[in-house]
């Protein structure tokens, strides 16, 4: 029985050694070469540094080299942590501090670097001793050991490191391969960056089934012509999208102007899918499999899904769907009592093998949202903070909003607290509050200043503190904030200003 995610590649490189595994711009690599280079890099890390079960951050842009790094780290018996190469240094420093690890793997001018040492591929890397040494050490790893850590936004301004086990990833990938009938014939277009958990599906379906994976660059995804031409010319037939990007392509008539009938399986997750966008895609791709998926990073990508039929005329809302195999959805009320009645809105909670191990080095926050299931103290459930219900009309699960103020923008989950924390660091700012307009997809920042201070140049200053997708679109100065009776900022009142 498979216990480690890396075993997917171990088997597939024997089945399809000469098949193209990854395409990165004009470069490509076969499954055997991907294995050979990952093994060589792993051997170097093992012999040079002799570390095990430690987080090793990968500070590379989405590329073949980044994929090799992720695989090599697994082979060393360590945990990979994909970073956003464009995120501000101060945020990276917070991530490394949370990890308690300064191991950062990078790649420049044809060489990997780690802790000041350099590695490049040579024929000497093919020594048989390499394989035996690495695999012998790997044999001690267990299925419950961490596979990767992905960082999400944190309410206190400190990012949270969601820790996912090998077993969780394997359960998810095996479910997806079966549910979507994935085989070696799939040509996958990877839209998500590696530090976004949607990429886990693309990567491990490729490794497990022998698919060919195209790493779509920002330039390809930025314009309709870029995506339209690339997808059609490379016959991309499987893609996992963020709904906002799909909505943009629909609005810009990408599906009308380019022949995208090659897209046979279109999945989407990360935020709510607009019903009109869904109907428009069905009209343009009448024969394609269209599937909505739902799940926070904390439950290994997805825990609920739905595959839509040929017609959508009867849909009034886009459902989340039904639980993935081996998972259960539990609804809890405000006092954490299980809600069993249909149509009653409550917090969506998830139980099953996909539930994360918790937040790395943050036991306090872990205990707040990873709790024993009421009545079953031997099983942990994850409280998503999302509100929803199970409909008596069709038995499907629907989402209605957020329990707290967290929001999703461009597929990224964002805590207003982290944005506010950055704004509050700027000179002259007294206090701030961030509100999200989901209809306009617009991040709004409200703030007060000390005395007669003039407002700072927010976008320029925040670029050093926050990723681009977290910087508010508008900034409005208030004389004072409206307050609730218990002395907190009245967010509802601000939203109506």
C-alpha cells in the first residue's frame, strides 16, 4: 500500500520513462529525467546537510526547476514549503520565523543554492550509489509525516503554515483520479502558482497518472490571446481554474474568439463561481465536464464537489455539491452543537483524511479551529468559518458567506487583519479597517490619521509589506470609526458608507 506521495513518480517513471512530464515555456522534461534530476539534487542535500523532517522553503518561480526542488525535498525526508518569489521580504521573514527554519532552496544561473552552497547537474550525479542511498533513508518515512506546508493569511499579521501529510494528499489525488477519470491522455494546463494549493491537484495527478503538465506563465494567463492560442495549439484538455479568471475570459469573449473545444475537463475552486459565468461556459463548451470544488487549504485542497449536467436552466445558485469520498460535512451552530436540519445555515466543518495536521509551530491557533468532533472525541474536524446549509430541495450543500470577516479575492484567501496590520505600520496612520466588496471584487481600506498628518502613498509603501493581490484598491480617510456597543469597529456601518 502506498504511504508516500513521492511513490507516484517512482512508479510512473518506470511506466512512461520517455514521455514528456512537464512543459515550461519552450523547455520540457521526461518522467525519467525528472526523476533522475530530483534524485541527484536529493542526494546532494542529504550528503551536504544531513537534515530530516525539516521545512525547506522553495524560493523559485513556477518552473521545471521548482518542480525538481519539491520532489527532491520529499526524497530527502523533509517538508517542502513553496514561497511566492514576488512576496515582500518582510513577509518572507515572518514565514521563516514561523517555520523556525532558515533552509531556503533557490536556483540561479543554472545552479541550486542552499545555505550558501551550490549544486549543478553533471554526469557524476548518475552514480548508482545515489539512488540506493536516498531510497534507503526514505524508507523510514511514514504516511502521516508532513508532505508540504502552504502559508495562508493570518489575522494577527503573521501568516499561518498549513501542514499537510502524505496520507492526506494521497487520499485526495486517488479520489480525483477516479472521480474525473484521469489517465495518461490528459494534457493539464496548470494555472495556479505552486504556493496556492490548487496546484497540488495538477502536480500529483501528473505524477500518479502519467499526464503531461504545462506550467502556464503569468504572461500566458494575462491576456485572452495568450491563453486562447496556447491552450488550443497545445491541446490542453484538463484545467483547474480560479473562477475570477474564468469570468474574465468569458467577459473578454475568449471562448468565442478562440477554438477551446480541446478543453474536455474544466474544474474550478478557490472562490464562488458566478452562475452567469457557469452558464456561459456550458454554452461555449457543451460537451465538457464542468465541476465546482470547495475546500480551504486546511483540508487538502477540496472536500466538496459537484459535476454539472448538460443543462443549467434550472439552477438558481451554484452549489458546492456533495462530500468527496471518505469525507463528512458537519454543520455546527454558534455554540458548536451539530445542526442536522436541512436548510438551516450554520458553520461548515470537515471531517476526514484530508484534514490538515494543523498550523506549523502554532498550537494555539490550531486548537481554535481543529477541534474534536462533538460526540466523537477521537476524530478531529476543521472549522472552516464558512456558512452554509444542506438543501432539502436537492440534497446539495450551498455556501452563504463567511462567519468572520475573511474573504477570498482572485482565489486567494485573505484575512483583513493582515492587511490592516500592514497599513497600521505606515507613518501617521492611527487605525485602519479593511472591507471587501464581493460584488465589485474590490478591497477597500478605511483609516484614521494622527492629527493633521497627510495620507501616505499607500500602494507604493504597501508593496514592501504585502503581495500585490492583498493591496487595497481604494483608501478612504475617516475622522473616526463608527463603533459597536462593545467598543469594536462597526464593520457593517463602514461597509454602508
